[in-house]
C-alpha cells in the first residue's frame, strides 16, 4: 500500500486544489496546536544611506523590490505563530512526505510517483528539517537548528538531511543537538512544525544555541568580524572584497573565510562580536548566530539581488541591521564604494 502513496497523494492534492477544497498542512492535519502565539512588533529602521535605495534593480525570486525596501525601513510587522500539525499515515520517501491529503516537499529532488520498496515503520516522530534548510546553509543554521530544539520539545526529532556537510556535522556536535536521520519510513503519526515566525519562542531558542556554544568556546574578541564570501554559493562576487577586508582590518576587524575555517574558529571569532560584516548570503549566518545581541550586522548588498532576509532575525534578537548597496559589475557581480562603507561604520 505504501508503494503508491506518492502517486495517490499527488493526485488527490491536485484535485482538492483544482475544485477549491482546503489544502495544505491545516487541512491535512488530524489536529494542530499553537506552541507560541503570533506577535506584532514595531521594527526599527535599518541603518543605511537613503540614496542607496535608488541603486536596487533586483531582489530574490518570488519577491518584490517594494517589499524588500519596506522590510528595510521597518515599521509594524506581524511575526507568525509557531504551530504544530499532526499528520497520520504519512509516507516519507525520496526526500518528501506524503499523506492522502497533503504532499509536503522537503528536498530539491523531483516528486516521485512511487515509494521505495524497503520502508521502516515508526509510531511517532517530529520533523526537524525544512525545505529551505536543505537548500541553503544559512537557512539550515537560522531555521533548522532552532527547529531541532523545538522538535526535541515536542517529541522524537527526525531529519531527512542524509548527507550533511562537515560543518553541519560539527555544529550539531558542538551544540549537542541530535536528530535521527530518516529517509524512508511510514509514520503512524508525524508532527510538522510551522516555525517561520520570528516570535518570542524563536528568540529563546536563538539564545539557547548561543549559550550552548559557550560551553566549549570562549570569545577571542569583542570587536568586528568580516566574513569572506568569495565566489561560493549563488554568484554575487564582490570584486573589491579584498580591498574592503584590508580597510576593515585597519579598524581592528578580524577577517575570516568560513569555507576554510573550522567551526571552533568561526564560533570563537564571532562570539560576542560587536559588528559582523560581509556580502549578503548564507555565510553571514556563521556570524549572526553568535554575535552580540547589542551589535550590528552590516550587509554588503549586490544591487541586482538586494535581500534583507537577515533583518527579521536581527529584529527578533535586538541586533541592529545595516547595509550598503554596491554598484553593478556585469550580470551578477558588484563593487562596494569603500568611502561609503567607512561613513556607515563611522555611524556606530
């Protein structure tokens, strides 16, 4: 019966959507409950030069320039509740979860039509993996690490991340976080946590992760840290990144490359840092996770891919969010005006 679960789930989900029946986690859940309520807060404005907004020509896919600018400017904002949804009779296979009412994508792989032949049976579990977390390292740090803590609070956490990177393995060991890896199973009950909101429960878990890092690591410094991006990840190469690094070094910053540094070196360099600076991207999560909650995150923004996604996390913890928008160099590369960055740093 499990062999055809993906096919029947996909067909039924499409039919329900086509005829207007409720679909999604809420409709598929046997029961649901709020773990932490929605909150509405007045978010502060980012620190930036207003003229920089005129340089923005693009944002991430499925977003708008207007929305990103609105987020950067601050104002009243609702942060969603953390909600638990209990699904019954669910099949996990090929990186995705299927029930007779819902298809839950968890991986970049295509949705299958049939389940694997060999499948284990689990009575109850809590999913501790998100779709964004499997795709982006930064989301794995800022979304999935807190999610694993929440999953432990609810029940037996399972992860679908079968091939973690060495840094991910070391972070979990350092933070004493465990989640059983499971890629093919039938669950009598499985709880999925909708945990997108930067609410009070999320802030508490960020604080717990920071305290767990202190168990084995002592801050090396409390000044500024620049995290190099280089040419890793989605292309947005900062042509004068080395010149920026040389400038901030004269201001007492420590410059580190997360791709070549150990997890211990990253944590000890960034723990309690007053400023974390770098190109917009996942590597910034290495600093944002450990920096001082009274500090400032400074993001070097490519004009063709302006992204203020880290601001929500900064607002949650009280960290100030600042940015400089660069000048375009080709399709994906950009250049930062160093005097403009110096003027921004002078403001704090």
